[in-house]
């Protein structure tokens, strides 16, 4: 059993109570009850739960109220909403729209504090490390803020410094989210299709990478090395001697923002070439590098005229393993060939299908989707609309698509939109098609087949070596009567808790009744001592008072539980 410090338990319960109070305030008292958090909500708020809930339901939509809950709970929950805003395969459109409006409305922390953090992380004084260090940040978020500076050798740089104490805050909130996810899966069965624990785990992984600047620096370095031979693509150079887990120092890439049409024209930018370089850059990330920029919005792209593109901010990245890329290619080719049984097999291998899936209905919907877009000219194919329909179909059938696929789709759609803004004649499908062909050709190449053969031979040899020993151990345990079979029950713990609570209340009621009866006997028998100046037994009166207090306490406990 894991031992958790008592102080941490109290703090965790306090934060859970705060979550319950905020949910109740915005009309989700029913959810607080189902999650069994009502005991942690202050008594007054619990009494007002129904009235407030009705008022909220008559006002903003459910999605808007959920967004308000996330905003009120703080930066970690806002980031959770932003992450969920990209899961179009899980969230309905109304929720996606509200979550995408969430912004990190966090005031920057003082520059004096930032300087202290930088000096502590880098082990030196600011004035000894940098020249012209900015007096104020040019960007601030819930996790970090950024300053413009110049190194001692004259290199213009951008310095990101992590917000003090943010790691502890995030870990505490992630712990709370994990507990809420467990409660949701246990007590709210209809939420299990969203796999709350899996979503919290993915969110935790994303946030932990984001607050560790070593990971972002490594991603930036890897990207720069991958495109070092491409004169049209640039990434910031990492200054490792000025980088740590809490401070990231990058070369500042000067250029024209890709969204500034007038500035691009004035600089003489070649928009058609830029669109082609952008598309080729990201296709290489998706299909060859296996590491891709997950948020290529226009603010993260700068142009150095005429046709050099700078890619910034590798805090959010996606990863595609060789196995996943192979399965994705197989599913795409199978979809084009209308072999939807293979598509379902691939999804099943990825553990994306629900247990009660209507496979025939899903194959029919996939066929309708392929038929809809099969005759559309490539230049007129809208990738955003296609991706939205794929995720809508997945949501309808409760198919939980792999996170990397959803992130890939989001990245592709954003990048495709930027490329089309640069050059409306760009066809993403024309760029993708040769990559898919190369991927499938590589899948059946002699080198790949030999690699798979060697891997399969290793697993087979391990089975031959370890199989007899494992079988012998199993038979030995069976003969000696030591074989144990473990059964896992679900949702019985709540029943046991309720039975225990009910039996305690019954026992408590019997004690109160016994005190009343005993006091009545004492009163009738006039057992001394008496209250001075009266013939009322003192013990009898004290017994009635005690029984009354205990009875009131019991009634309050029952009322607070919400179950009369």
C-alpha cells in the first residue's frame, strides 16, 4: 500500500473539494453527487446546489459552462481544455469550439524573479552571461515567459524561463485529475468511452514535456540536424551552454511573419516556392523523420526572403513510430481499395475500437466517406473538412483514435491552411501521395522483411527457450495446490462502503435509542443525584440532552449526504 503524507492527503482533499464547489457553482451538482465528492463540498453550497444548477441550465450552454469551470479552476485545467480542444474524435463540436477559445490569461511574473531563476538554473550572473537582457518579457504564459537578449558574442537570442513553482502546481493538479478520472470511470459508466484515465495520462505526458526545456531543446536540435542539408528550411540553434531544464536559450530567427501579406510582398518573397518548401518540410517530418511540429500556426513560421522558411517553437511535437507509420499507410491504402476489414483490423491492433462496436455500420460509414471524396479533384479536396468528417465518424462509433493520429491530422490541417494561403494552387494530396507510395514500398522492401524476420525469429527462439520452463512452473504450482487465480471486481467497493455507512448509522441510532430509554428509566426511578431544588434526576436529564445532540448530529449527517 502506498503511504501518502497526511498533509498531502489533506491538501488533495481540499483541492478536490474546490473542484466540487466550482462544478456545483456552474450547475454540475449532479456530477459531484455521482463522483461522490459531495461530502467535500461546503454545506451551504450543497444546500444551494439544485437552485444554482437550474439557473445555470437556463443560461449558457453545457459546453460554455464546462469552459467556465476550466477557466475558474486555473491554468492546468485551461491547458487540459486546450488539449481536449484538439481531440475532435472525442469531443462534440460545441465543446471543441468552446475549448479552443480558452486562453492562458496569466499575468507575467516580475523580471527580477525571472533573473533569479535564470541565474540559479545557469549558475552565473545575468550580466556575465548576456548583454542587453530585456527589461520585460515579450510573451508570457502559464508555464513560462520569454525575453529577448543578446549573448556576449553578439548573438541575438530568445530566453524562455519557467514560472517558479509551476512544476509542483502541475503535479498536484495532475494528481487530482487522475483521481477524478478514476472516479468518473468507476461511478459514471457513460464516461468510460472517453477513457478519462488515458486522456489524463496523455495530458500529463504532454505537460511534463512542455515544462522540461531539455526536451524542447532536443526536439529543436533534432529538427535542425534533419534539415541541415535543406537551404530553404531553418530552425533556431540551441545554445546548450545557456540551457537547462528550467531555462531555454535559442538563436533568434529574424524574418517576416508568414501571415503578413504586405510585408512578404515588400520583401520580395516567393510565395509559391515557400508553399512548396513548407509542404515538403512537413511531409518529410510525417513520413521520414517520425517527429513533427504539432502546432505549425502562422505565428510559428517566419520568412527570410525570398524563399527561406524559419520554423519556431518545438514545445509541442508529435511522434510517429515505424510501426504506427506502417499501420497508418496500410489503413490508407486499404481505405482507397475499399478493403474496410483491414482498416478495422488496424484499428483493433491500435486498441481503438469499443467492445460493442457495430462493425458493419462502421464499414458502411467508411465506404460512404470514401465514395464522397473519391471523385473530388485533388486541388479541390479540403483536408480540414475530410479530417473533421473522419473524426466525426470515429466519435459517432466511439472509436478512440490514437493521440498521435489526431495530432498529425491537426498539424496537417494547420500546415495545409498556411500553404494554401501562400499559394492557392498547392495540392496537399499531390504532395502526400508519393510519400504514401514510398512508405508502402518500404514496407515490403527486402531490408524491412529481413528486419521483421530477425525480430520474429528472436521472439520465437525466446518462446522455445522459456516456454517449457514456464509450463513446468505452472504444472508444479497446480500439483502443489499453489496455483492462484485472481478475480477483479468492479464497482463493489462503493456498495461495501454504503453498506458499512448504513450499518454504522443503524448502530448509532440504536445507541441514541438506548440512551433515551436509559434516561427515561432513570427519570421514572428518580435515581439520585437530583438537580438542586427539583425532583428531576441529573443523570436522566443529561442523558436526554446527549441523545438529543447525537440525534441532531445524525439528522444533519443524513441531510448532508443528500439521501433521505
